[in-house]
């Protein structure tokens, strides 16, 4: 009986330890504070937008990108994203980058839960054979989604401001660690 108790205690402590050290986005866990991200992020801070967003510059897979951290009202990290800034004269290269990062994400997270192409209704039939041009013209967007225990990860190739944009989004799937425990305890007293 003592051995069983000891084994269960070890498993429980390992589980707590692994949860406390889970990295969800760039080595940070969902619920990390803005000040922790600012002090520990190695890239160059570009912009601090109010109390809920930090923007850094970095290179990922050989491509320049913006790294965006988004915080909730409780100063807790709730999502992050990479926005790639490279502009190509050959529109097929956007599709090539999308495929390259999608393959890397498959290697990390496995089979995606969803993969979609969205075509505008009025897209010319000739453009449906040229994905790069369709993306550049804003007639096609693509995305692929993975779910982990703690995160939703989505890569998308869209057109914003008349330019193709490759983005990878990470979002917390649970709000548990994002809640302000003190606020909830105070609310409990008022209920």
C-alpha cells in the first residue's frame, strides 16, 4: 500500500511539474505576464501597444517576421503570432513559404485537424490553376489548423492591404490559467 501511495505521489508531482513548465509559444506558457515576456524575450522589442500587445522582430526558418504577443485584461499571455514580411515579385513563392512552414508544423504537431482553401465566388476559372496569382489578387486564402492539449495553432496565407500575408497563430484553448484568481476569489465572496 505504501508503494502504491509513493508511486501515485511521484506521478502526481511529475504531472504538476510538467504542467508548470509547458511552453506554448516561444518558450512562454499561456498565462505568462507581460513583464515576464518583456524581460525574457531575446528578440528586439519594436512596439509596446498599450498593456495588451508586444511586437518583436525575428527570423524564423530564414524568413524575417514580426512576433506578436497578445495579453488579456488580466495581463496574461493568451495568444501569439508570426507575421512574415517578405514581399515577392513571383506570387508562387508565397505558396512555397506556406508549404515549407506547414510541413514544419506537421513535423511538430502531427496531422492537422482542418485544412481549407477559400475561393471567392467570382474567381476566374483561369486563376484557379494559378494559386500564387489567386492569392495575390485576393481570390484565394488558405489555412491549416492543429489542436494540442493547450493550444490551437493555425497557419494561413491571406491577402491583407492588397499583399499576400503568411501568418502563424497560436491561441490558448483554455481560459483557466488566464483568469485572475484574486478577482474570482473576491467575486465568490460577493455571490
